[in-house]
C-alpha cells in the first residue's frame, strides 16, 4: 500500500480506538509512573508514599494511614477507600524544580501538600 493511504488509516484507527475515558488520565507506563514514590508532607511534616494499586494508587500518609485514590479527571484523583476524609480531592502538578506535587483539598480544611522526595 502506498504511504499516503496507510497514514490516514492509522490515524483513523487511533482516533476511533475504544479506550476507557479514565485511561486518558493515567500515566504512560512506558515512561515510568511519575506519581509513585516517596513524598514529604510539606504541610505537616513527615514522609508519605504513593504506590500503584490496580487501576488506582495507594497513598500512605505520615501516620501510616492508607487511602486508595483513582484518577477522575486530568491531573485529579479522588479518594475511593481508606480512613481519610472521603471528600478529599488530590491534584497533581509540579513545582519549579520539576518535582511532583500533590495538593489535597477537602471542604472546610486548608489544603495540604506532598512534595516528591528525590
């Protein structure tokens, strides 16, 4: 097949491939998982961790309390299980040094921040 025919066919296959909506927000497994790792709780002190668990992540705070989060939007996770406030929303970004930062928001509480330890 000529190149000019193959290219549109490949593009069409990519555009109409059936993938779950949540998958578009998950990290690319081929370049590593930027969310997983050790963190420092810059709000309250102490070390925390994030590790992949099934389709989501296990977050463990500085007190050893676990919570499970899943992506619900671009750069945003919501708690689905655990002993934390069930209204917590976690937003993932990076700071000026390129470190992953997780901001935790819940109603009626000030935000909390975890910064990835390098």
